[in-house]
């Protein structure tokens, strides 16, 4: 699979990241939000170093965009890694109540220590961390049960850190999306671009759309637990089977047949319909124990 070159590190993220690392010293628990379609690509490589022993609640958002079977496979994998994952659809509020309970429980040890010292309890301080556009602000709005932070399905909406009180027991810090300063893993960067978890200025839409088709083919070939279905979703949607085509050829043919020869229009439509779930519940990653290495 030929990979487009993708790099994106806007100034507001660099500035916010420095402020975030300062605020991390004040928090009791971290809510780490990842994208259910790409739970490994949305793991920030520096997060373990930043957090140290700080308690963490793993939130896998957009669970509505993957199949129940794939959710179960990921759940088994996280369990094998001794991790508990809380699956949410923050836009609809599904699973959010369990996240609030987990955050409060994770911070309860702090108040017990305060009580032992003769101090009064205080709200548990939590921070919501994740890549751009994984649903952090939507999660906070659902926890608050009202819209208080701006939320949209595009990267870069939240640009400043902001504390919000959920209840007398819980305070949350909403932070802009964080990404590595240098995207050394270009396969992961491609997945971020496909899922719109990175700014559009970072990539060429046509190259990413073509690589998306190639990625679906490789996932079908490497998914030993399911019949190939990802490419079939494209054939069903566009009446054009990509099985014997490269991604570039498929995009060209799709443009000729459906978009008056405009590959840019075809690329934008293809990515938009994936992001909206029109193509079906398509995961772009397999749990590591269930996947072969996919060569770039």
C-alpha cells in the first residue's frame, strides 16, 4: 500500500499540550478517549510517560460505528492486556453513565487519603485526553447533561483548556486534541486522516481515499475471523467492485462512472460516507493477536 505523507501539528495544539502537561499535576484521574474504529492509532505514544501512576479510565468512543462482533474482539484483547475499556456513543449518550462512575471510583482513593488526614473531601479532578475529533467534548456535554463545550465532527474545534464542574463530586478539564509532534507511524497517520481525526490540511484527499481502498483490501485479506466484507461494502454502495483494482484505479473508475470524471469529488464522497457510517460498520484495525502484519 502506497502511503501519502501526512504531518500535522498546528500551533494551538503545541501551546495547549504544554499547558496540559502542567495541569496533569493537579488531576486525580485521566479519561483517555479513543476512536473505536482505530483504537491503537488513537493511542498517543507519549501518554504513558506523561501520566506516570495517575489513574486512567479508557473510553472507546464511536462504538456505534463498529460491529458488535468487532467490539467483542477488542474487548477480549483489552482484557488480555489487563485493561478495562468503557465503550460509548457520546453523541447519543450511550455508556456515558458508566464512565462517570468509573472516573469517580478511580478518584475515590484521593478523598480517602484526605479523610485520613482530617481534611474535607473535594471533587475528583479528571481530565479528558485524546486525539482531535474522537468525541471528547461530546462526552463532556453528555456528562453535564447539557451543551457547555463546543462539539463538532471535525478536528480542531476545542482550542483551549477549560475546567467544567460535572457535580459536587466530579470536575473535568476539557483539553484540545493532542497528537505527536512528528507522525512517524504513517500507517497510523493514514487511519487518522481517513477517520477525520486530524486536520484536512495535513493530507491530499485523493491519495488518502485511494489508500483507504487499499487498506480495506488488506484488512479483508488479514481478517481470519470474518468473511471479507469491507470491499463488498464499496461494491454495494457504488455498484463498482474494487476487488481487482488498486485504490488509485478504483478512485479513477468511481470518478468516471459516478462523478463526471472528478477524482476529487469521488474522494471526498468516499471518505465522507465512511465517516458518516453510510458504508457500514467498518473497523480499520484488528486486535494485534488477530491480525497479520500489514506491509506498507
